[in-house]
């Protein structure tokens, strides 16, 4: 027996099948794997070709593809546009030219009397060897030029082709001209981009964590006594600053009272003034 409800259901199914159209995917058809590889090959082998040029060359070969599709394929593959595709990135430049690169920068040190001292240093990127030019409470352009002139008397500039420093006003035009007269190209890092001079920033961090954070600096002469031995222990892999001296001060600092009172500060100053770093 067939009920009326069954007949109606069968009729509705026939109507649905009669008026159902085949489903089609919206948008452009997918790009084939062979065409995708050909686009990437043309882009890698011809870094000066843009999206329009690649699409035009493919049209000559019988492949119809739009420039926007070429742009999408290159972006998915991590390839830059034509003007920047063959350019060398900043980290790659530093790695390739490390043996002939010299970087310079300042860092500050606060003394016990809250007097701020500025330390100028140069660091060779290939060997990570740091050269401390000097420290002063009032760094001027003439003082910086004189420290650079003192550095030129050594053999450091003979193997240097590039100098990297930030846009600090203390690095005057006379400072740059002194290095240009030695055949060295001066490169200014972008504004507020400390990572562009990462090797110098890493050296400053090493000096602070391994030495200055464990000492109370009395004055300029005390700082000049501490820092030369600090820079002499920088290595090619990772700069380390008197690891044995730092461990000894960590142990003694844990067993000494906190320097919160004037008497404790005076005791700490006398203790560190008689402590002399021991080389490795």
C-alpha cells in the first residue's frame, strides 16, 4: 500500500531532481603545478622582471595568466617584487662583510655619585674584538673625532672597509670624513633601529651583565681601569667578560648585606676599589 504522503514525497523528489543544476566553483580555475613552477623559475632566473613582464613572456609560450596571479604566486613563495628581489638583506650583508666591518657606539655608566659617563667603543664584527676609545662626562664632536684619530694610528683601519654607526649628533661630519679619508665607507643606521647595529648592542649587554651590573663605579679612572680588561676577553662566538671574576662577585654579593645605607655603600666602594680583575 502507498499512502498519499508517500506519493507527495516522491513528487517533490522528482521536481528537485528536475530543476537541480550542476554545481560550479566560483572564481578563477586553479593554476596548474607546472605553470606555477614555471612562474617561479622565471622570477628567480630573471630578478629584474616584474609581474607584467613575466605574464607577457608566458603569453608568448602559450600560457594565459594575469599579472595579479603572478604576484600572488611570488608572494606565496616568499619572493620580493622586481626592484627588491635581487637586493641583499642587511643580515646577509653583515655576514658576508663581517671581516671588513667596524661598528661604533656609545653606552652610559652611572657612578656612585650619580654622575653619568659616556663610553665610546669600536667593535670588529669579524673577530668581535672591542676597542674602547675612551670615556668622558661630556662627549663633544671634537672629542669623538680625536678618539677616532687615535684609532687610526693602529692597524685596525687597514682591514676595514665599512663603518656602521647610528645618527647620533656626536658623530659629526668631521668624524665621518676622517674615515672616508682612509678609504672607509660610512653607513648610517636607520632612525630608532638599534637592531641594525646588533653587534654593538650585544657587546653593551655583555659588558653590563658580566661586569658593570656587579660593580659600583667610583669615577672615570675606576671605569677606565675596569673596561680595558673587559674588552680584551671578547671572543669570536659570544663575547664574555671575565666569567670567573663575575662568578666570584656573584658569590660575594650573595654573602654581603644589601648596600642600602651610606655605610654599606662606602663599604662596597672600598671593597670593589681593592678588587682587581684576574685574566682567564
